[in-house]
């Protein structure tokens, strides 16, 4: 018998599979972020977005060699790092065969409010006037400054009421840092009774039970959109075994919404006190604040305000953790925000379990909106009856309306819950702009639906608009007039949803794109649009896909004559 011998020599690759790690990039990364071999906490997965921001800020983009170095630095698979980096709009990923972007990036907001104010023509003028080797001009979703439309961001500096001349003047100066914000410092806030509630809570003078009863009497509800009673959220999280966390969602990406920015700019310490009281109520291990990246000036404000608290001994250093969003509207959804806080793509989770049961780091988590916690110190200071004593048409409480569009005085208007659109425009907004007549309005931003002028007498509050296929959401009221093109309104809103869909579920990912295609036609097929809407509402994982058809359904229901007058044919 012949015995075959096997060559004992094994064949090895000369280099590892995949692209070779660039040692210079890794060295540069350690210089930028710190040495992970000496400080192992720098490898925590939840720091991935923060590390990406540092690279983007330092270089103006994120190259693939730098991503490979970051994967090695954090001991993560390159696929996970790449998936996360490419999910978010604010990271410019440059592949090996691509040229880095120009040194200056100009972003023109294309939200509905800015579109009504001439953003399309402005973008075209800026594009035509720019040297593409030096400046790139991009469209960008809502920047949360709708009362000052149109808005342009040059680097990290916003130009409000933007004109071509004003934007080009900023480019010429080369000063692209965020604008300075004049905010209320800790000493001034304490002079008006600030942090008395927090100190009473920590000393045991105010109990969780008594404060929950106070919030229940005030009827304080979640003011980020869902309207869930605040005291009940606290109760449900407290029922779960610790450790627990508290997270504040300051990622108000809903087009037309800017109230959270307003309160953070004017009274950051009142917000922080309410947030810290909320964290105390659920015995949170840490308080996380997730602030949208479109508010760069507020990042500086909140970091300084937190430093003031730590220096005054009001909070333990490191207890309040700031995190930056990265340009993803979907992260306004609470479970998507949790995913983002953990350093992952911000895709909504399937529920149950709810985040109150298994949220941040798989632990029970209280998630609240900025404005919700902002009211807590004031309610305790002035009493539940003070807050609940406001209201009209059978409703109770106060609502902060972010009003934009065709009114003379857009802005954040604090008004009684239940006020009607007609009353809001007349009493708070100075009436309609000259030459414009009310045609319709969006009561809750892009996702809240659309109503005609004939329904401007419906009380604006939670639970009052559902019969009309609408909801108040974050109370982002966008007003349109008889001079506005309704198809342009509809395509603007659906283009936003199609662009912002996280892509996780087919009904939303494909449905928003298909609906946008149908809306761009000269003839609208009402039956096809309605069928598609039903599928999106019934089968989408989260509120983005479920709410995206709302403005279209509203137009088909209440604006048939207006559409016909604008030469748009509706079939079916």
C-alpha cells in the first residue's frame, strides 16, 4: 500500500484579511482621543459616536483608514463601526478612492417653513455663486430655527433670515463657530429660588410620592409628542428593579419644532433642575442628555452649566453625561435614542419590552422631553393649581407652541392648552402676513397631519385632533396660506420622511419613497395613496412610517377643491 505524505508546511497569508491598518492613523487617533492602552474606558462602545464627532470636528471628514484605526482602537469589528458612522448624516465618510470635501460646508435648511420663505431659490443662488473646490452647498433637514426662516448653517454658525449676501459675508470672514448665547447663569437662577426643589428632594423634605401627586394634579404630560402623564412614567420606572437610568431627549428634529431650543437658550438651569429631580425620583445611576447636533451653541452652554453645578457641589462630577446626536430625525423616538446613546445606529427597538423596563444599557430608563422637565420646578414653586388653572375650551394647562409659516410674529408662544388656531394667530402671532389668507395649518409638525382653514376653531391639545386624523405632537404649528402650492407642501414633507427613514422596516423604507413618487405626478391616484397609507400605518415599526402619510391623507380629505384650483387632478 502506498502512503501519501502530507506537506507539514502550512500556508499563511502575508497580511491579515481586509485592509491593512494604518499605523500613522492609529497614532493620530491616540493623539486626538487619548491612549486606549492606558485608559481602557475609552474603548466603551457607548463612546463610539463621541469619538466619531471628535474625528469629524478635527479633520472635517472621516476617512476609511481612520475608521479602520478607530475599529482597532475600540476593539470593534470594522463592519459595526462603518455601519454606525454611515447611518448618521453629520459624519462625512470618505472612501479610499474619494476626495475629501471642501473646507467650507454650507447647509441650507429645506424644511417646510424655510421652503415657504424661499430656501429653494436661496440654495440655487448659493450653489451658482460658490467655487465647488472651496465651498460645497447642501440641503439639510430642519435646523430648529423655523421662526427665523430661511436658515443656513456655515460650518457650525447659523445665519438666520438668510440671504445670499449674508451667507457669503460669513464665508468671507472665516468665522464658522457657533453664535454666542446669552444665558442665565447659576447665581442668577439661584437668586430666584433655583435648585430649592432639588435640595428639598435630596434632604427628604419633599418625597417622591408628594411630588408625583403634585404633577398629577397639574396634569403635566410628556411635551415631546406622546403626551403620556409624567407621574405615571415615574411610577412605571420605579416599579422596575435597579440600577436605573434617566435620559433626556433633546433631539427635537420634528420640522417646525424649536421650543426646546428656546427654553435651553434662556433657562438651562431650570431645565437641569427638572432633569435632576426626575433622575432623583427614579434613583437613576446617571443622567444622560441627548442634544441634537444642530444646536452646537447649546452644547457649550450645557457643558458650562453642568460645570457650574459640579463646582457648587449640587451634583457629583460625571453624574450628568452629555451626548451629541449626529443628524438623525429617527433618534427623537425614545428607543432609537437609547440605541444611539449606546453608540449604535439609531434604529427603533421592537416593543415590548419598553424602555421603562429595559432601556439604556438594558436597564430601566426614564425618558423625558426637555420642556416636560423644564416645568417641574415652576409647578412646585407656584403650585399645581397655577399650571392647571390655565386652559380654554375645557382643556387645562399651558402649551408652548412653535409657530412658523405665514404669520407676522412667528416664534415660541406660551398659550393656554385648548386655544384654537384662529385665536393663536390673532392673539399671539399678530395675524397673517400681509397679502396672505389662511389656507391650512399643520398642528403638530410634519407628522401631525394638516387641517384646512375651515377647521381653525378646533381646540389644540392632546386628544382633540384624532377625529380629524391629526395630533398636536410637540405643538409645532406651521401655517400655510392661499399663495402656497399644496403639492409642493406635500412633496416637501414626504421627501423629509423618505430621507429620514432608518430603513429598518420595508413599509416605511419603501412606502415613503413610493408615496413621494406618486405625489410628484400631475395626477394623484387617491385610491393608491390611501392603500399605501394603510400598509404604512399598520405595518411600520415606529411612528415615522405610521405618521408619514398623515399630511397626504389630510389633503385628500379636506383640500380637494384647493388642489383642483392649483391644476392638480385627484383621481378616485
